[in-house]
């Protein structure tokens, strides 16, 4: 399916009964990228879990977490970083794993570098302490979690009870925020629109 010479290869059997990922020595960090996400998504599906495109944060002083959902570019990372600077624990800014179970579902975040946008830095100047003057073509830079740990809470990656799902709405061109309760069906549609293409079986129940 994918071969990057000297780095990694991803193979899926034609029969659909198996596959493998080969990673060259010293290239383990490559699994944080697309091939790793594909592998994690497949493994999650086998265990009844779901990899969702969302930020996840732990509540201050509590063993509980919330999901922050939005399509790419809608401000999910900016909102997550603002909450983390206010005392929430940043589990992930982009990829979270949902696990069913007795009682509440549980959520944990993939511990990966945060994609910081230049506009986010302008909104949250406290992040200047961890930013570098190196921006890519999309005006973003990856900030390692180790660097972020000097500025905001980064709980260890472990499953936490999920107590709320928040959806970041479209920008309305005026200052301030509007918080409103959404009907469950509308929230599920927003989640589905951004996640149903994640795997061949769609979003698990």
C-alpha cells in the first residue's frame, strides 16, 4: 500500500486477512504520521474502539475528560490550547481514541506533537515561550509535548471517563463565544461528517 525506502512500508494482504508495517531502525517516530494512524485505526476497530478526529482534555482536578470536535481548520487546536492554558489537561489536539465499556465511554489522546498555527500564537501570546520561528507553508509548526509541558498540564495518556462532547461551530465574525446544548442527533451528524471515512467499516457503534 505504501513504501518509503529506508523508513517504512505498509502492506495489506489482498485477501483482507492480514497486513504488516515495517519500520526501519531509528524511524519509529514515523508511526506518528499517516501510516501509524492507519494502523492504529485498524487496531482500534478490532478491539471495538474508535479513533476520532477530535481534541481531548481532562477536567481540572478530576478524572474525567471532554472531546472537542471540529473539522480541520475550524479552531479545534486553538480552543484546546486556550482551555489547557486555563487549567484543563491537554490529552491531544487532534486524534483521540474512544473505548466503550460499562457505564460511560472512556477516552484517551494520542500523545503527539501539537500543530501550532501562526494565528493561534497571535490569539494566545503565552505560547510564544514554546514556539520557534520556523513555520511551514501552512503557517504551522509542530511543538513537541516535552516543550509544552513547561507551560500547560499534559496528563499521561490513559483512558478517562468521557463526560461531554463539545462541537466547535463556525466563526460568526463577532467577539465572544456562544455555548448552547445541541440535540444528540445533530451532534452525532457532526461527528459522523468528520469521521465516517476513517475506516472501511465507518464509525463503530
